[in-house]
């Protein structure tokens, strides 16, 4: 009888772990840990020059600062299930930093986000929610629009117009 209870508990925990994997928890935890380490070390600048993708995230987030890592685990196409950096432009619009049929770009934006987390330019709040830090806002507002042409492709594809 006791062995049956233990097996049920183990199976229940395995189900929870599987669901966490399906929600992208290990990657989200890694991003949150990078933010936490940067915050604890009082880091406010990148270790290396920011990538085009990192600068694009900063620029897009310059007004509201709200960034979410989203995933859709039921999409048909495999690359559509990838975690995606999503920036809140205003209360009505979000910019998904990905292009259909370009999984490499999605991964490059995730790596740009990682760079921002490690640099102390982004902080973690809860679950999938992140924001720019004070130095993140300051740097974002100094980036000229002309330095982020990568956003033109995304805005065109997502029908966002000028932002």
C-alpha cells in the first residue's frame, strides 16, 4: 500500500515537472536568475556591445518598459511554439519580436534579452513579467530610431505602424 502512495506522488511530481517544461519554466528561471544576479551585483551596463536585437528590445520598450516572455505550446508549426520576447508598446498593442518562418530571429531576440538581463538593464517581476530597470530606461531613451532597422520588418509584419 505504501509503495502505491509513493508511486502516485512521484507520478504527480513528474506531471508537474512536465507542465513546467511546457510553460518554458527552465528558461524563464534562467532569465530571472540573470536579472537577480545583476541586481545583487549592482550591474547597470553591458559587459559587451549590445546586439542589434538587444538594442531593438530596449528601443521598443523605451516608453512603458514592460516585457513579457510568451510561448504558445499548441501552435502547429514547431518554431511558432518557441518562447518569444514580447514588448508592451501601449495599453492596446504588443510587439512580438519574431517573424513567421524565421526561428533563428526568434532565438536571436531571446539571446538579446539574455544580454539585457545579465547587464542589469532588465529586472524580473513575476512569472513571465520583466521590465526595464532605471538604467535600462535611460539607455533605451538614448537609442536613435535609425539604429534599430530590425524593428521595421517586425512592425510591417505585425501591422503596428510607426512606434
